[in-house]
């Protein structure tokens, strides 16, 4: 692979990159992660109880209508089966699907004898201070408990090695995406960093390998992305009511096999934005289980550990430190070569 594909995201002007850290602290942290995941925490059967929170907009509706509306990727009959099995609870008591709910109530969804799918738990903390924790995320690994994953998620694993400290998520990556993830350690830092995201002051750089050869070496996609997921949790382009979205792309390498390497810079932060924009433009990401060639959609969200990688990598993140205001840049220690693209 050409050198400048790997180096494209490294160029930064007037940035203060924190290149040194207390290596002892980081080594201890990463050793603790390795120990906590030597046996994946979700690989041992347990009773998994997930909350069902009723928002005010559902006040007076049936519990069945609440869960079907809130989880469009799950069909109505599946929910009815769970109710019949006694797996939808209030406290320890099973409830009926026709129960009328009040806004603010919480119910529980029991998944008995849960064994979660395997994940890649080779998580590396690359920086931390009193305000920030920066992680180099592997894949497949969901960011937070969702669907089939609970203990085998990034936030759950980090919680176990940060003594129950509640790390606040600065931004999210797909389960299948590798690279830099930012967490905040206090509400003040989270508020300041969120304001930078809202103002478009945080620069994110991704590397991708996709199918096809675009006509131009640079292009921009501004297709609006749906506000809500559709079937199987998939979002797509919605030109009528979608959220404004913009991604800048530049081609770094064109491969004879019909693929190309791309540097992507999202200027907005919509869910699955880069994947959707490349798919919509006719150049889907290699290994993407959802956004397939020829504008087809798959039914799978998270790939299996043994599957080929999805070739999307969060290579770098630039922002101002929430305490000092200094410009900082964090870069992934992984490369396309080490990710086996």
C-alpha cells in the first residue's frame, strides 16, 4: 500500500500532539484489560436483564406498542413470544402485552442463560488524564450494550477496569469499525467537548477500502441520512426528511483488483454516515455486512469474529483539550496492514 495512504491523516498544522504519556499507567491499564478479557465476560452463561424505559410520549399506550415502536428492527410476533414466555417483567413479576403504561416507568427484559457472541477484546488505552480517556478500539466490538451484546461491549469492559467509573462517551464507532474513541471522565469535560462537536470543531479522519474506482480523486457526498433506523436497524439516504450530512473523500490508492483506498473526513456526525455515503455513491466499503454492492442492503449488523474485516478505520481525532484549550491530536496505533485489509 502506498505510503501516503497511511500518512494522509498525519498532517496537522499548529497542533499540540500529546506524544508521551505516563507509560506505566497505560501499561497497567492495558494489562488490566487483558486480564479482564482473558475469558470474555459474556462467554459464561448468565441471566441478562435489560431495561425498558417508557418515555413520556408513550404515556397511556400498551407496553407492546411501546416496545414495537421503540425497536423497529424486532417484529411484533417476537415481542409477543417474549411476553408469553414471561420474559417481560416489572420487578420480578411478568406483565401482559396489553398493560397500559405511564411515562417514566421502567420494565425489564429478561434474556435467560445468555451467552454472547465472541468479540475482539484487544482494546488499547492510548491516552488518559483527569478529563480524557482515549482508546484504540478493535473490531468486532460494540461500543455499548445493545442487541446480543452486553458484557462483551467496550463500555462494559472499560467499566470493569476503571473501578466502576462511568466514562462518558464523546462519540461512537460502529461495532465493525476500528480506531480512536474518546471518553470523558467528568461532566464539565463532556459539556465542553460536546460543544466542540456541535460547532464542527472536532476533526475526524477515517481510512476505508471500498469497491470500485471513482472517476475523480476527490469528491463530496451531501446526501441527507434518515433520522430513524428502518428494518434491521438500518439507516439509509432520505432526501425528503433526512438530516443534513456531509463527507469529504479523497482517493489515495487505486488497486488493480477493483478496490480503492479512501481518506474520509465527515463534517457532520450521523450514524453510519461514511458507510452510507460511500454505499450511496456506488462505492461500498469492503467487508460491510449491511451496505452491500449494487445498492443492496444486508440483514446483518455486526460481523462475526471469524469474518473478514470491515475496512473502515478511525485513524485520527483532533480537538481542543477541555481543560487547557490546547489543540491535541490522537492517532490510532493500528494501520490497514495490521488490520489485515
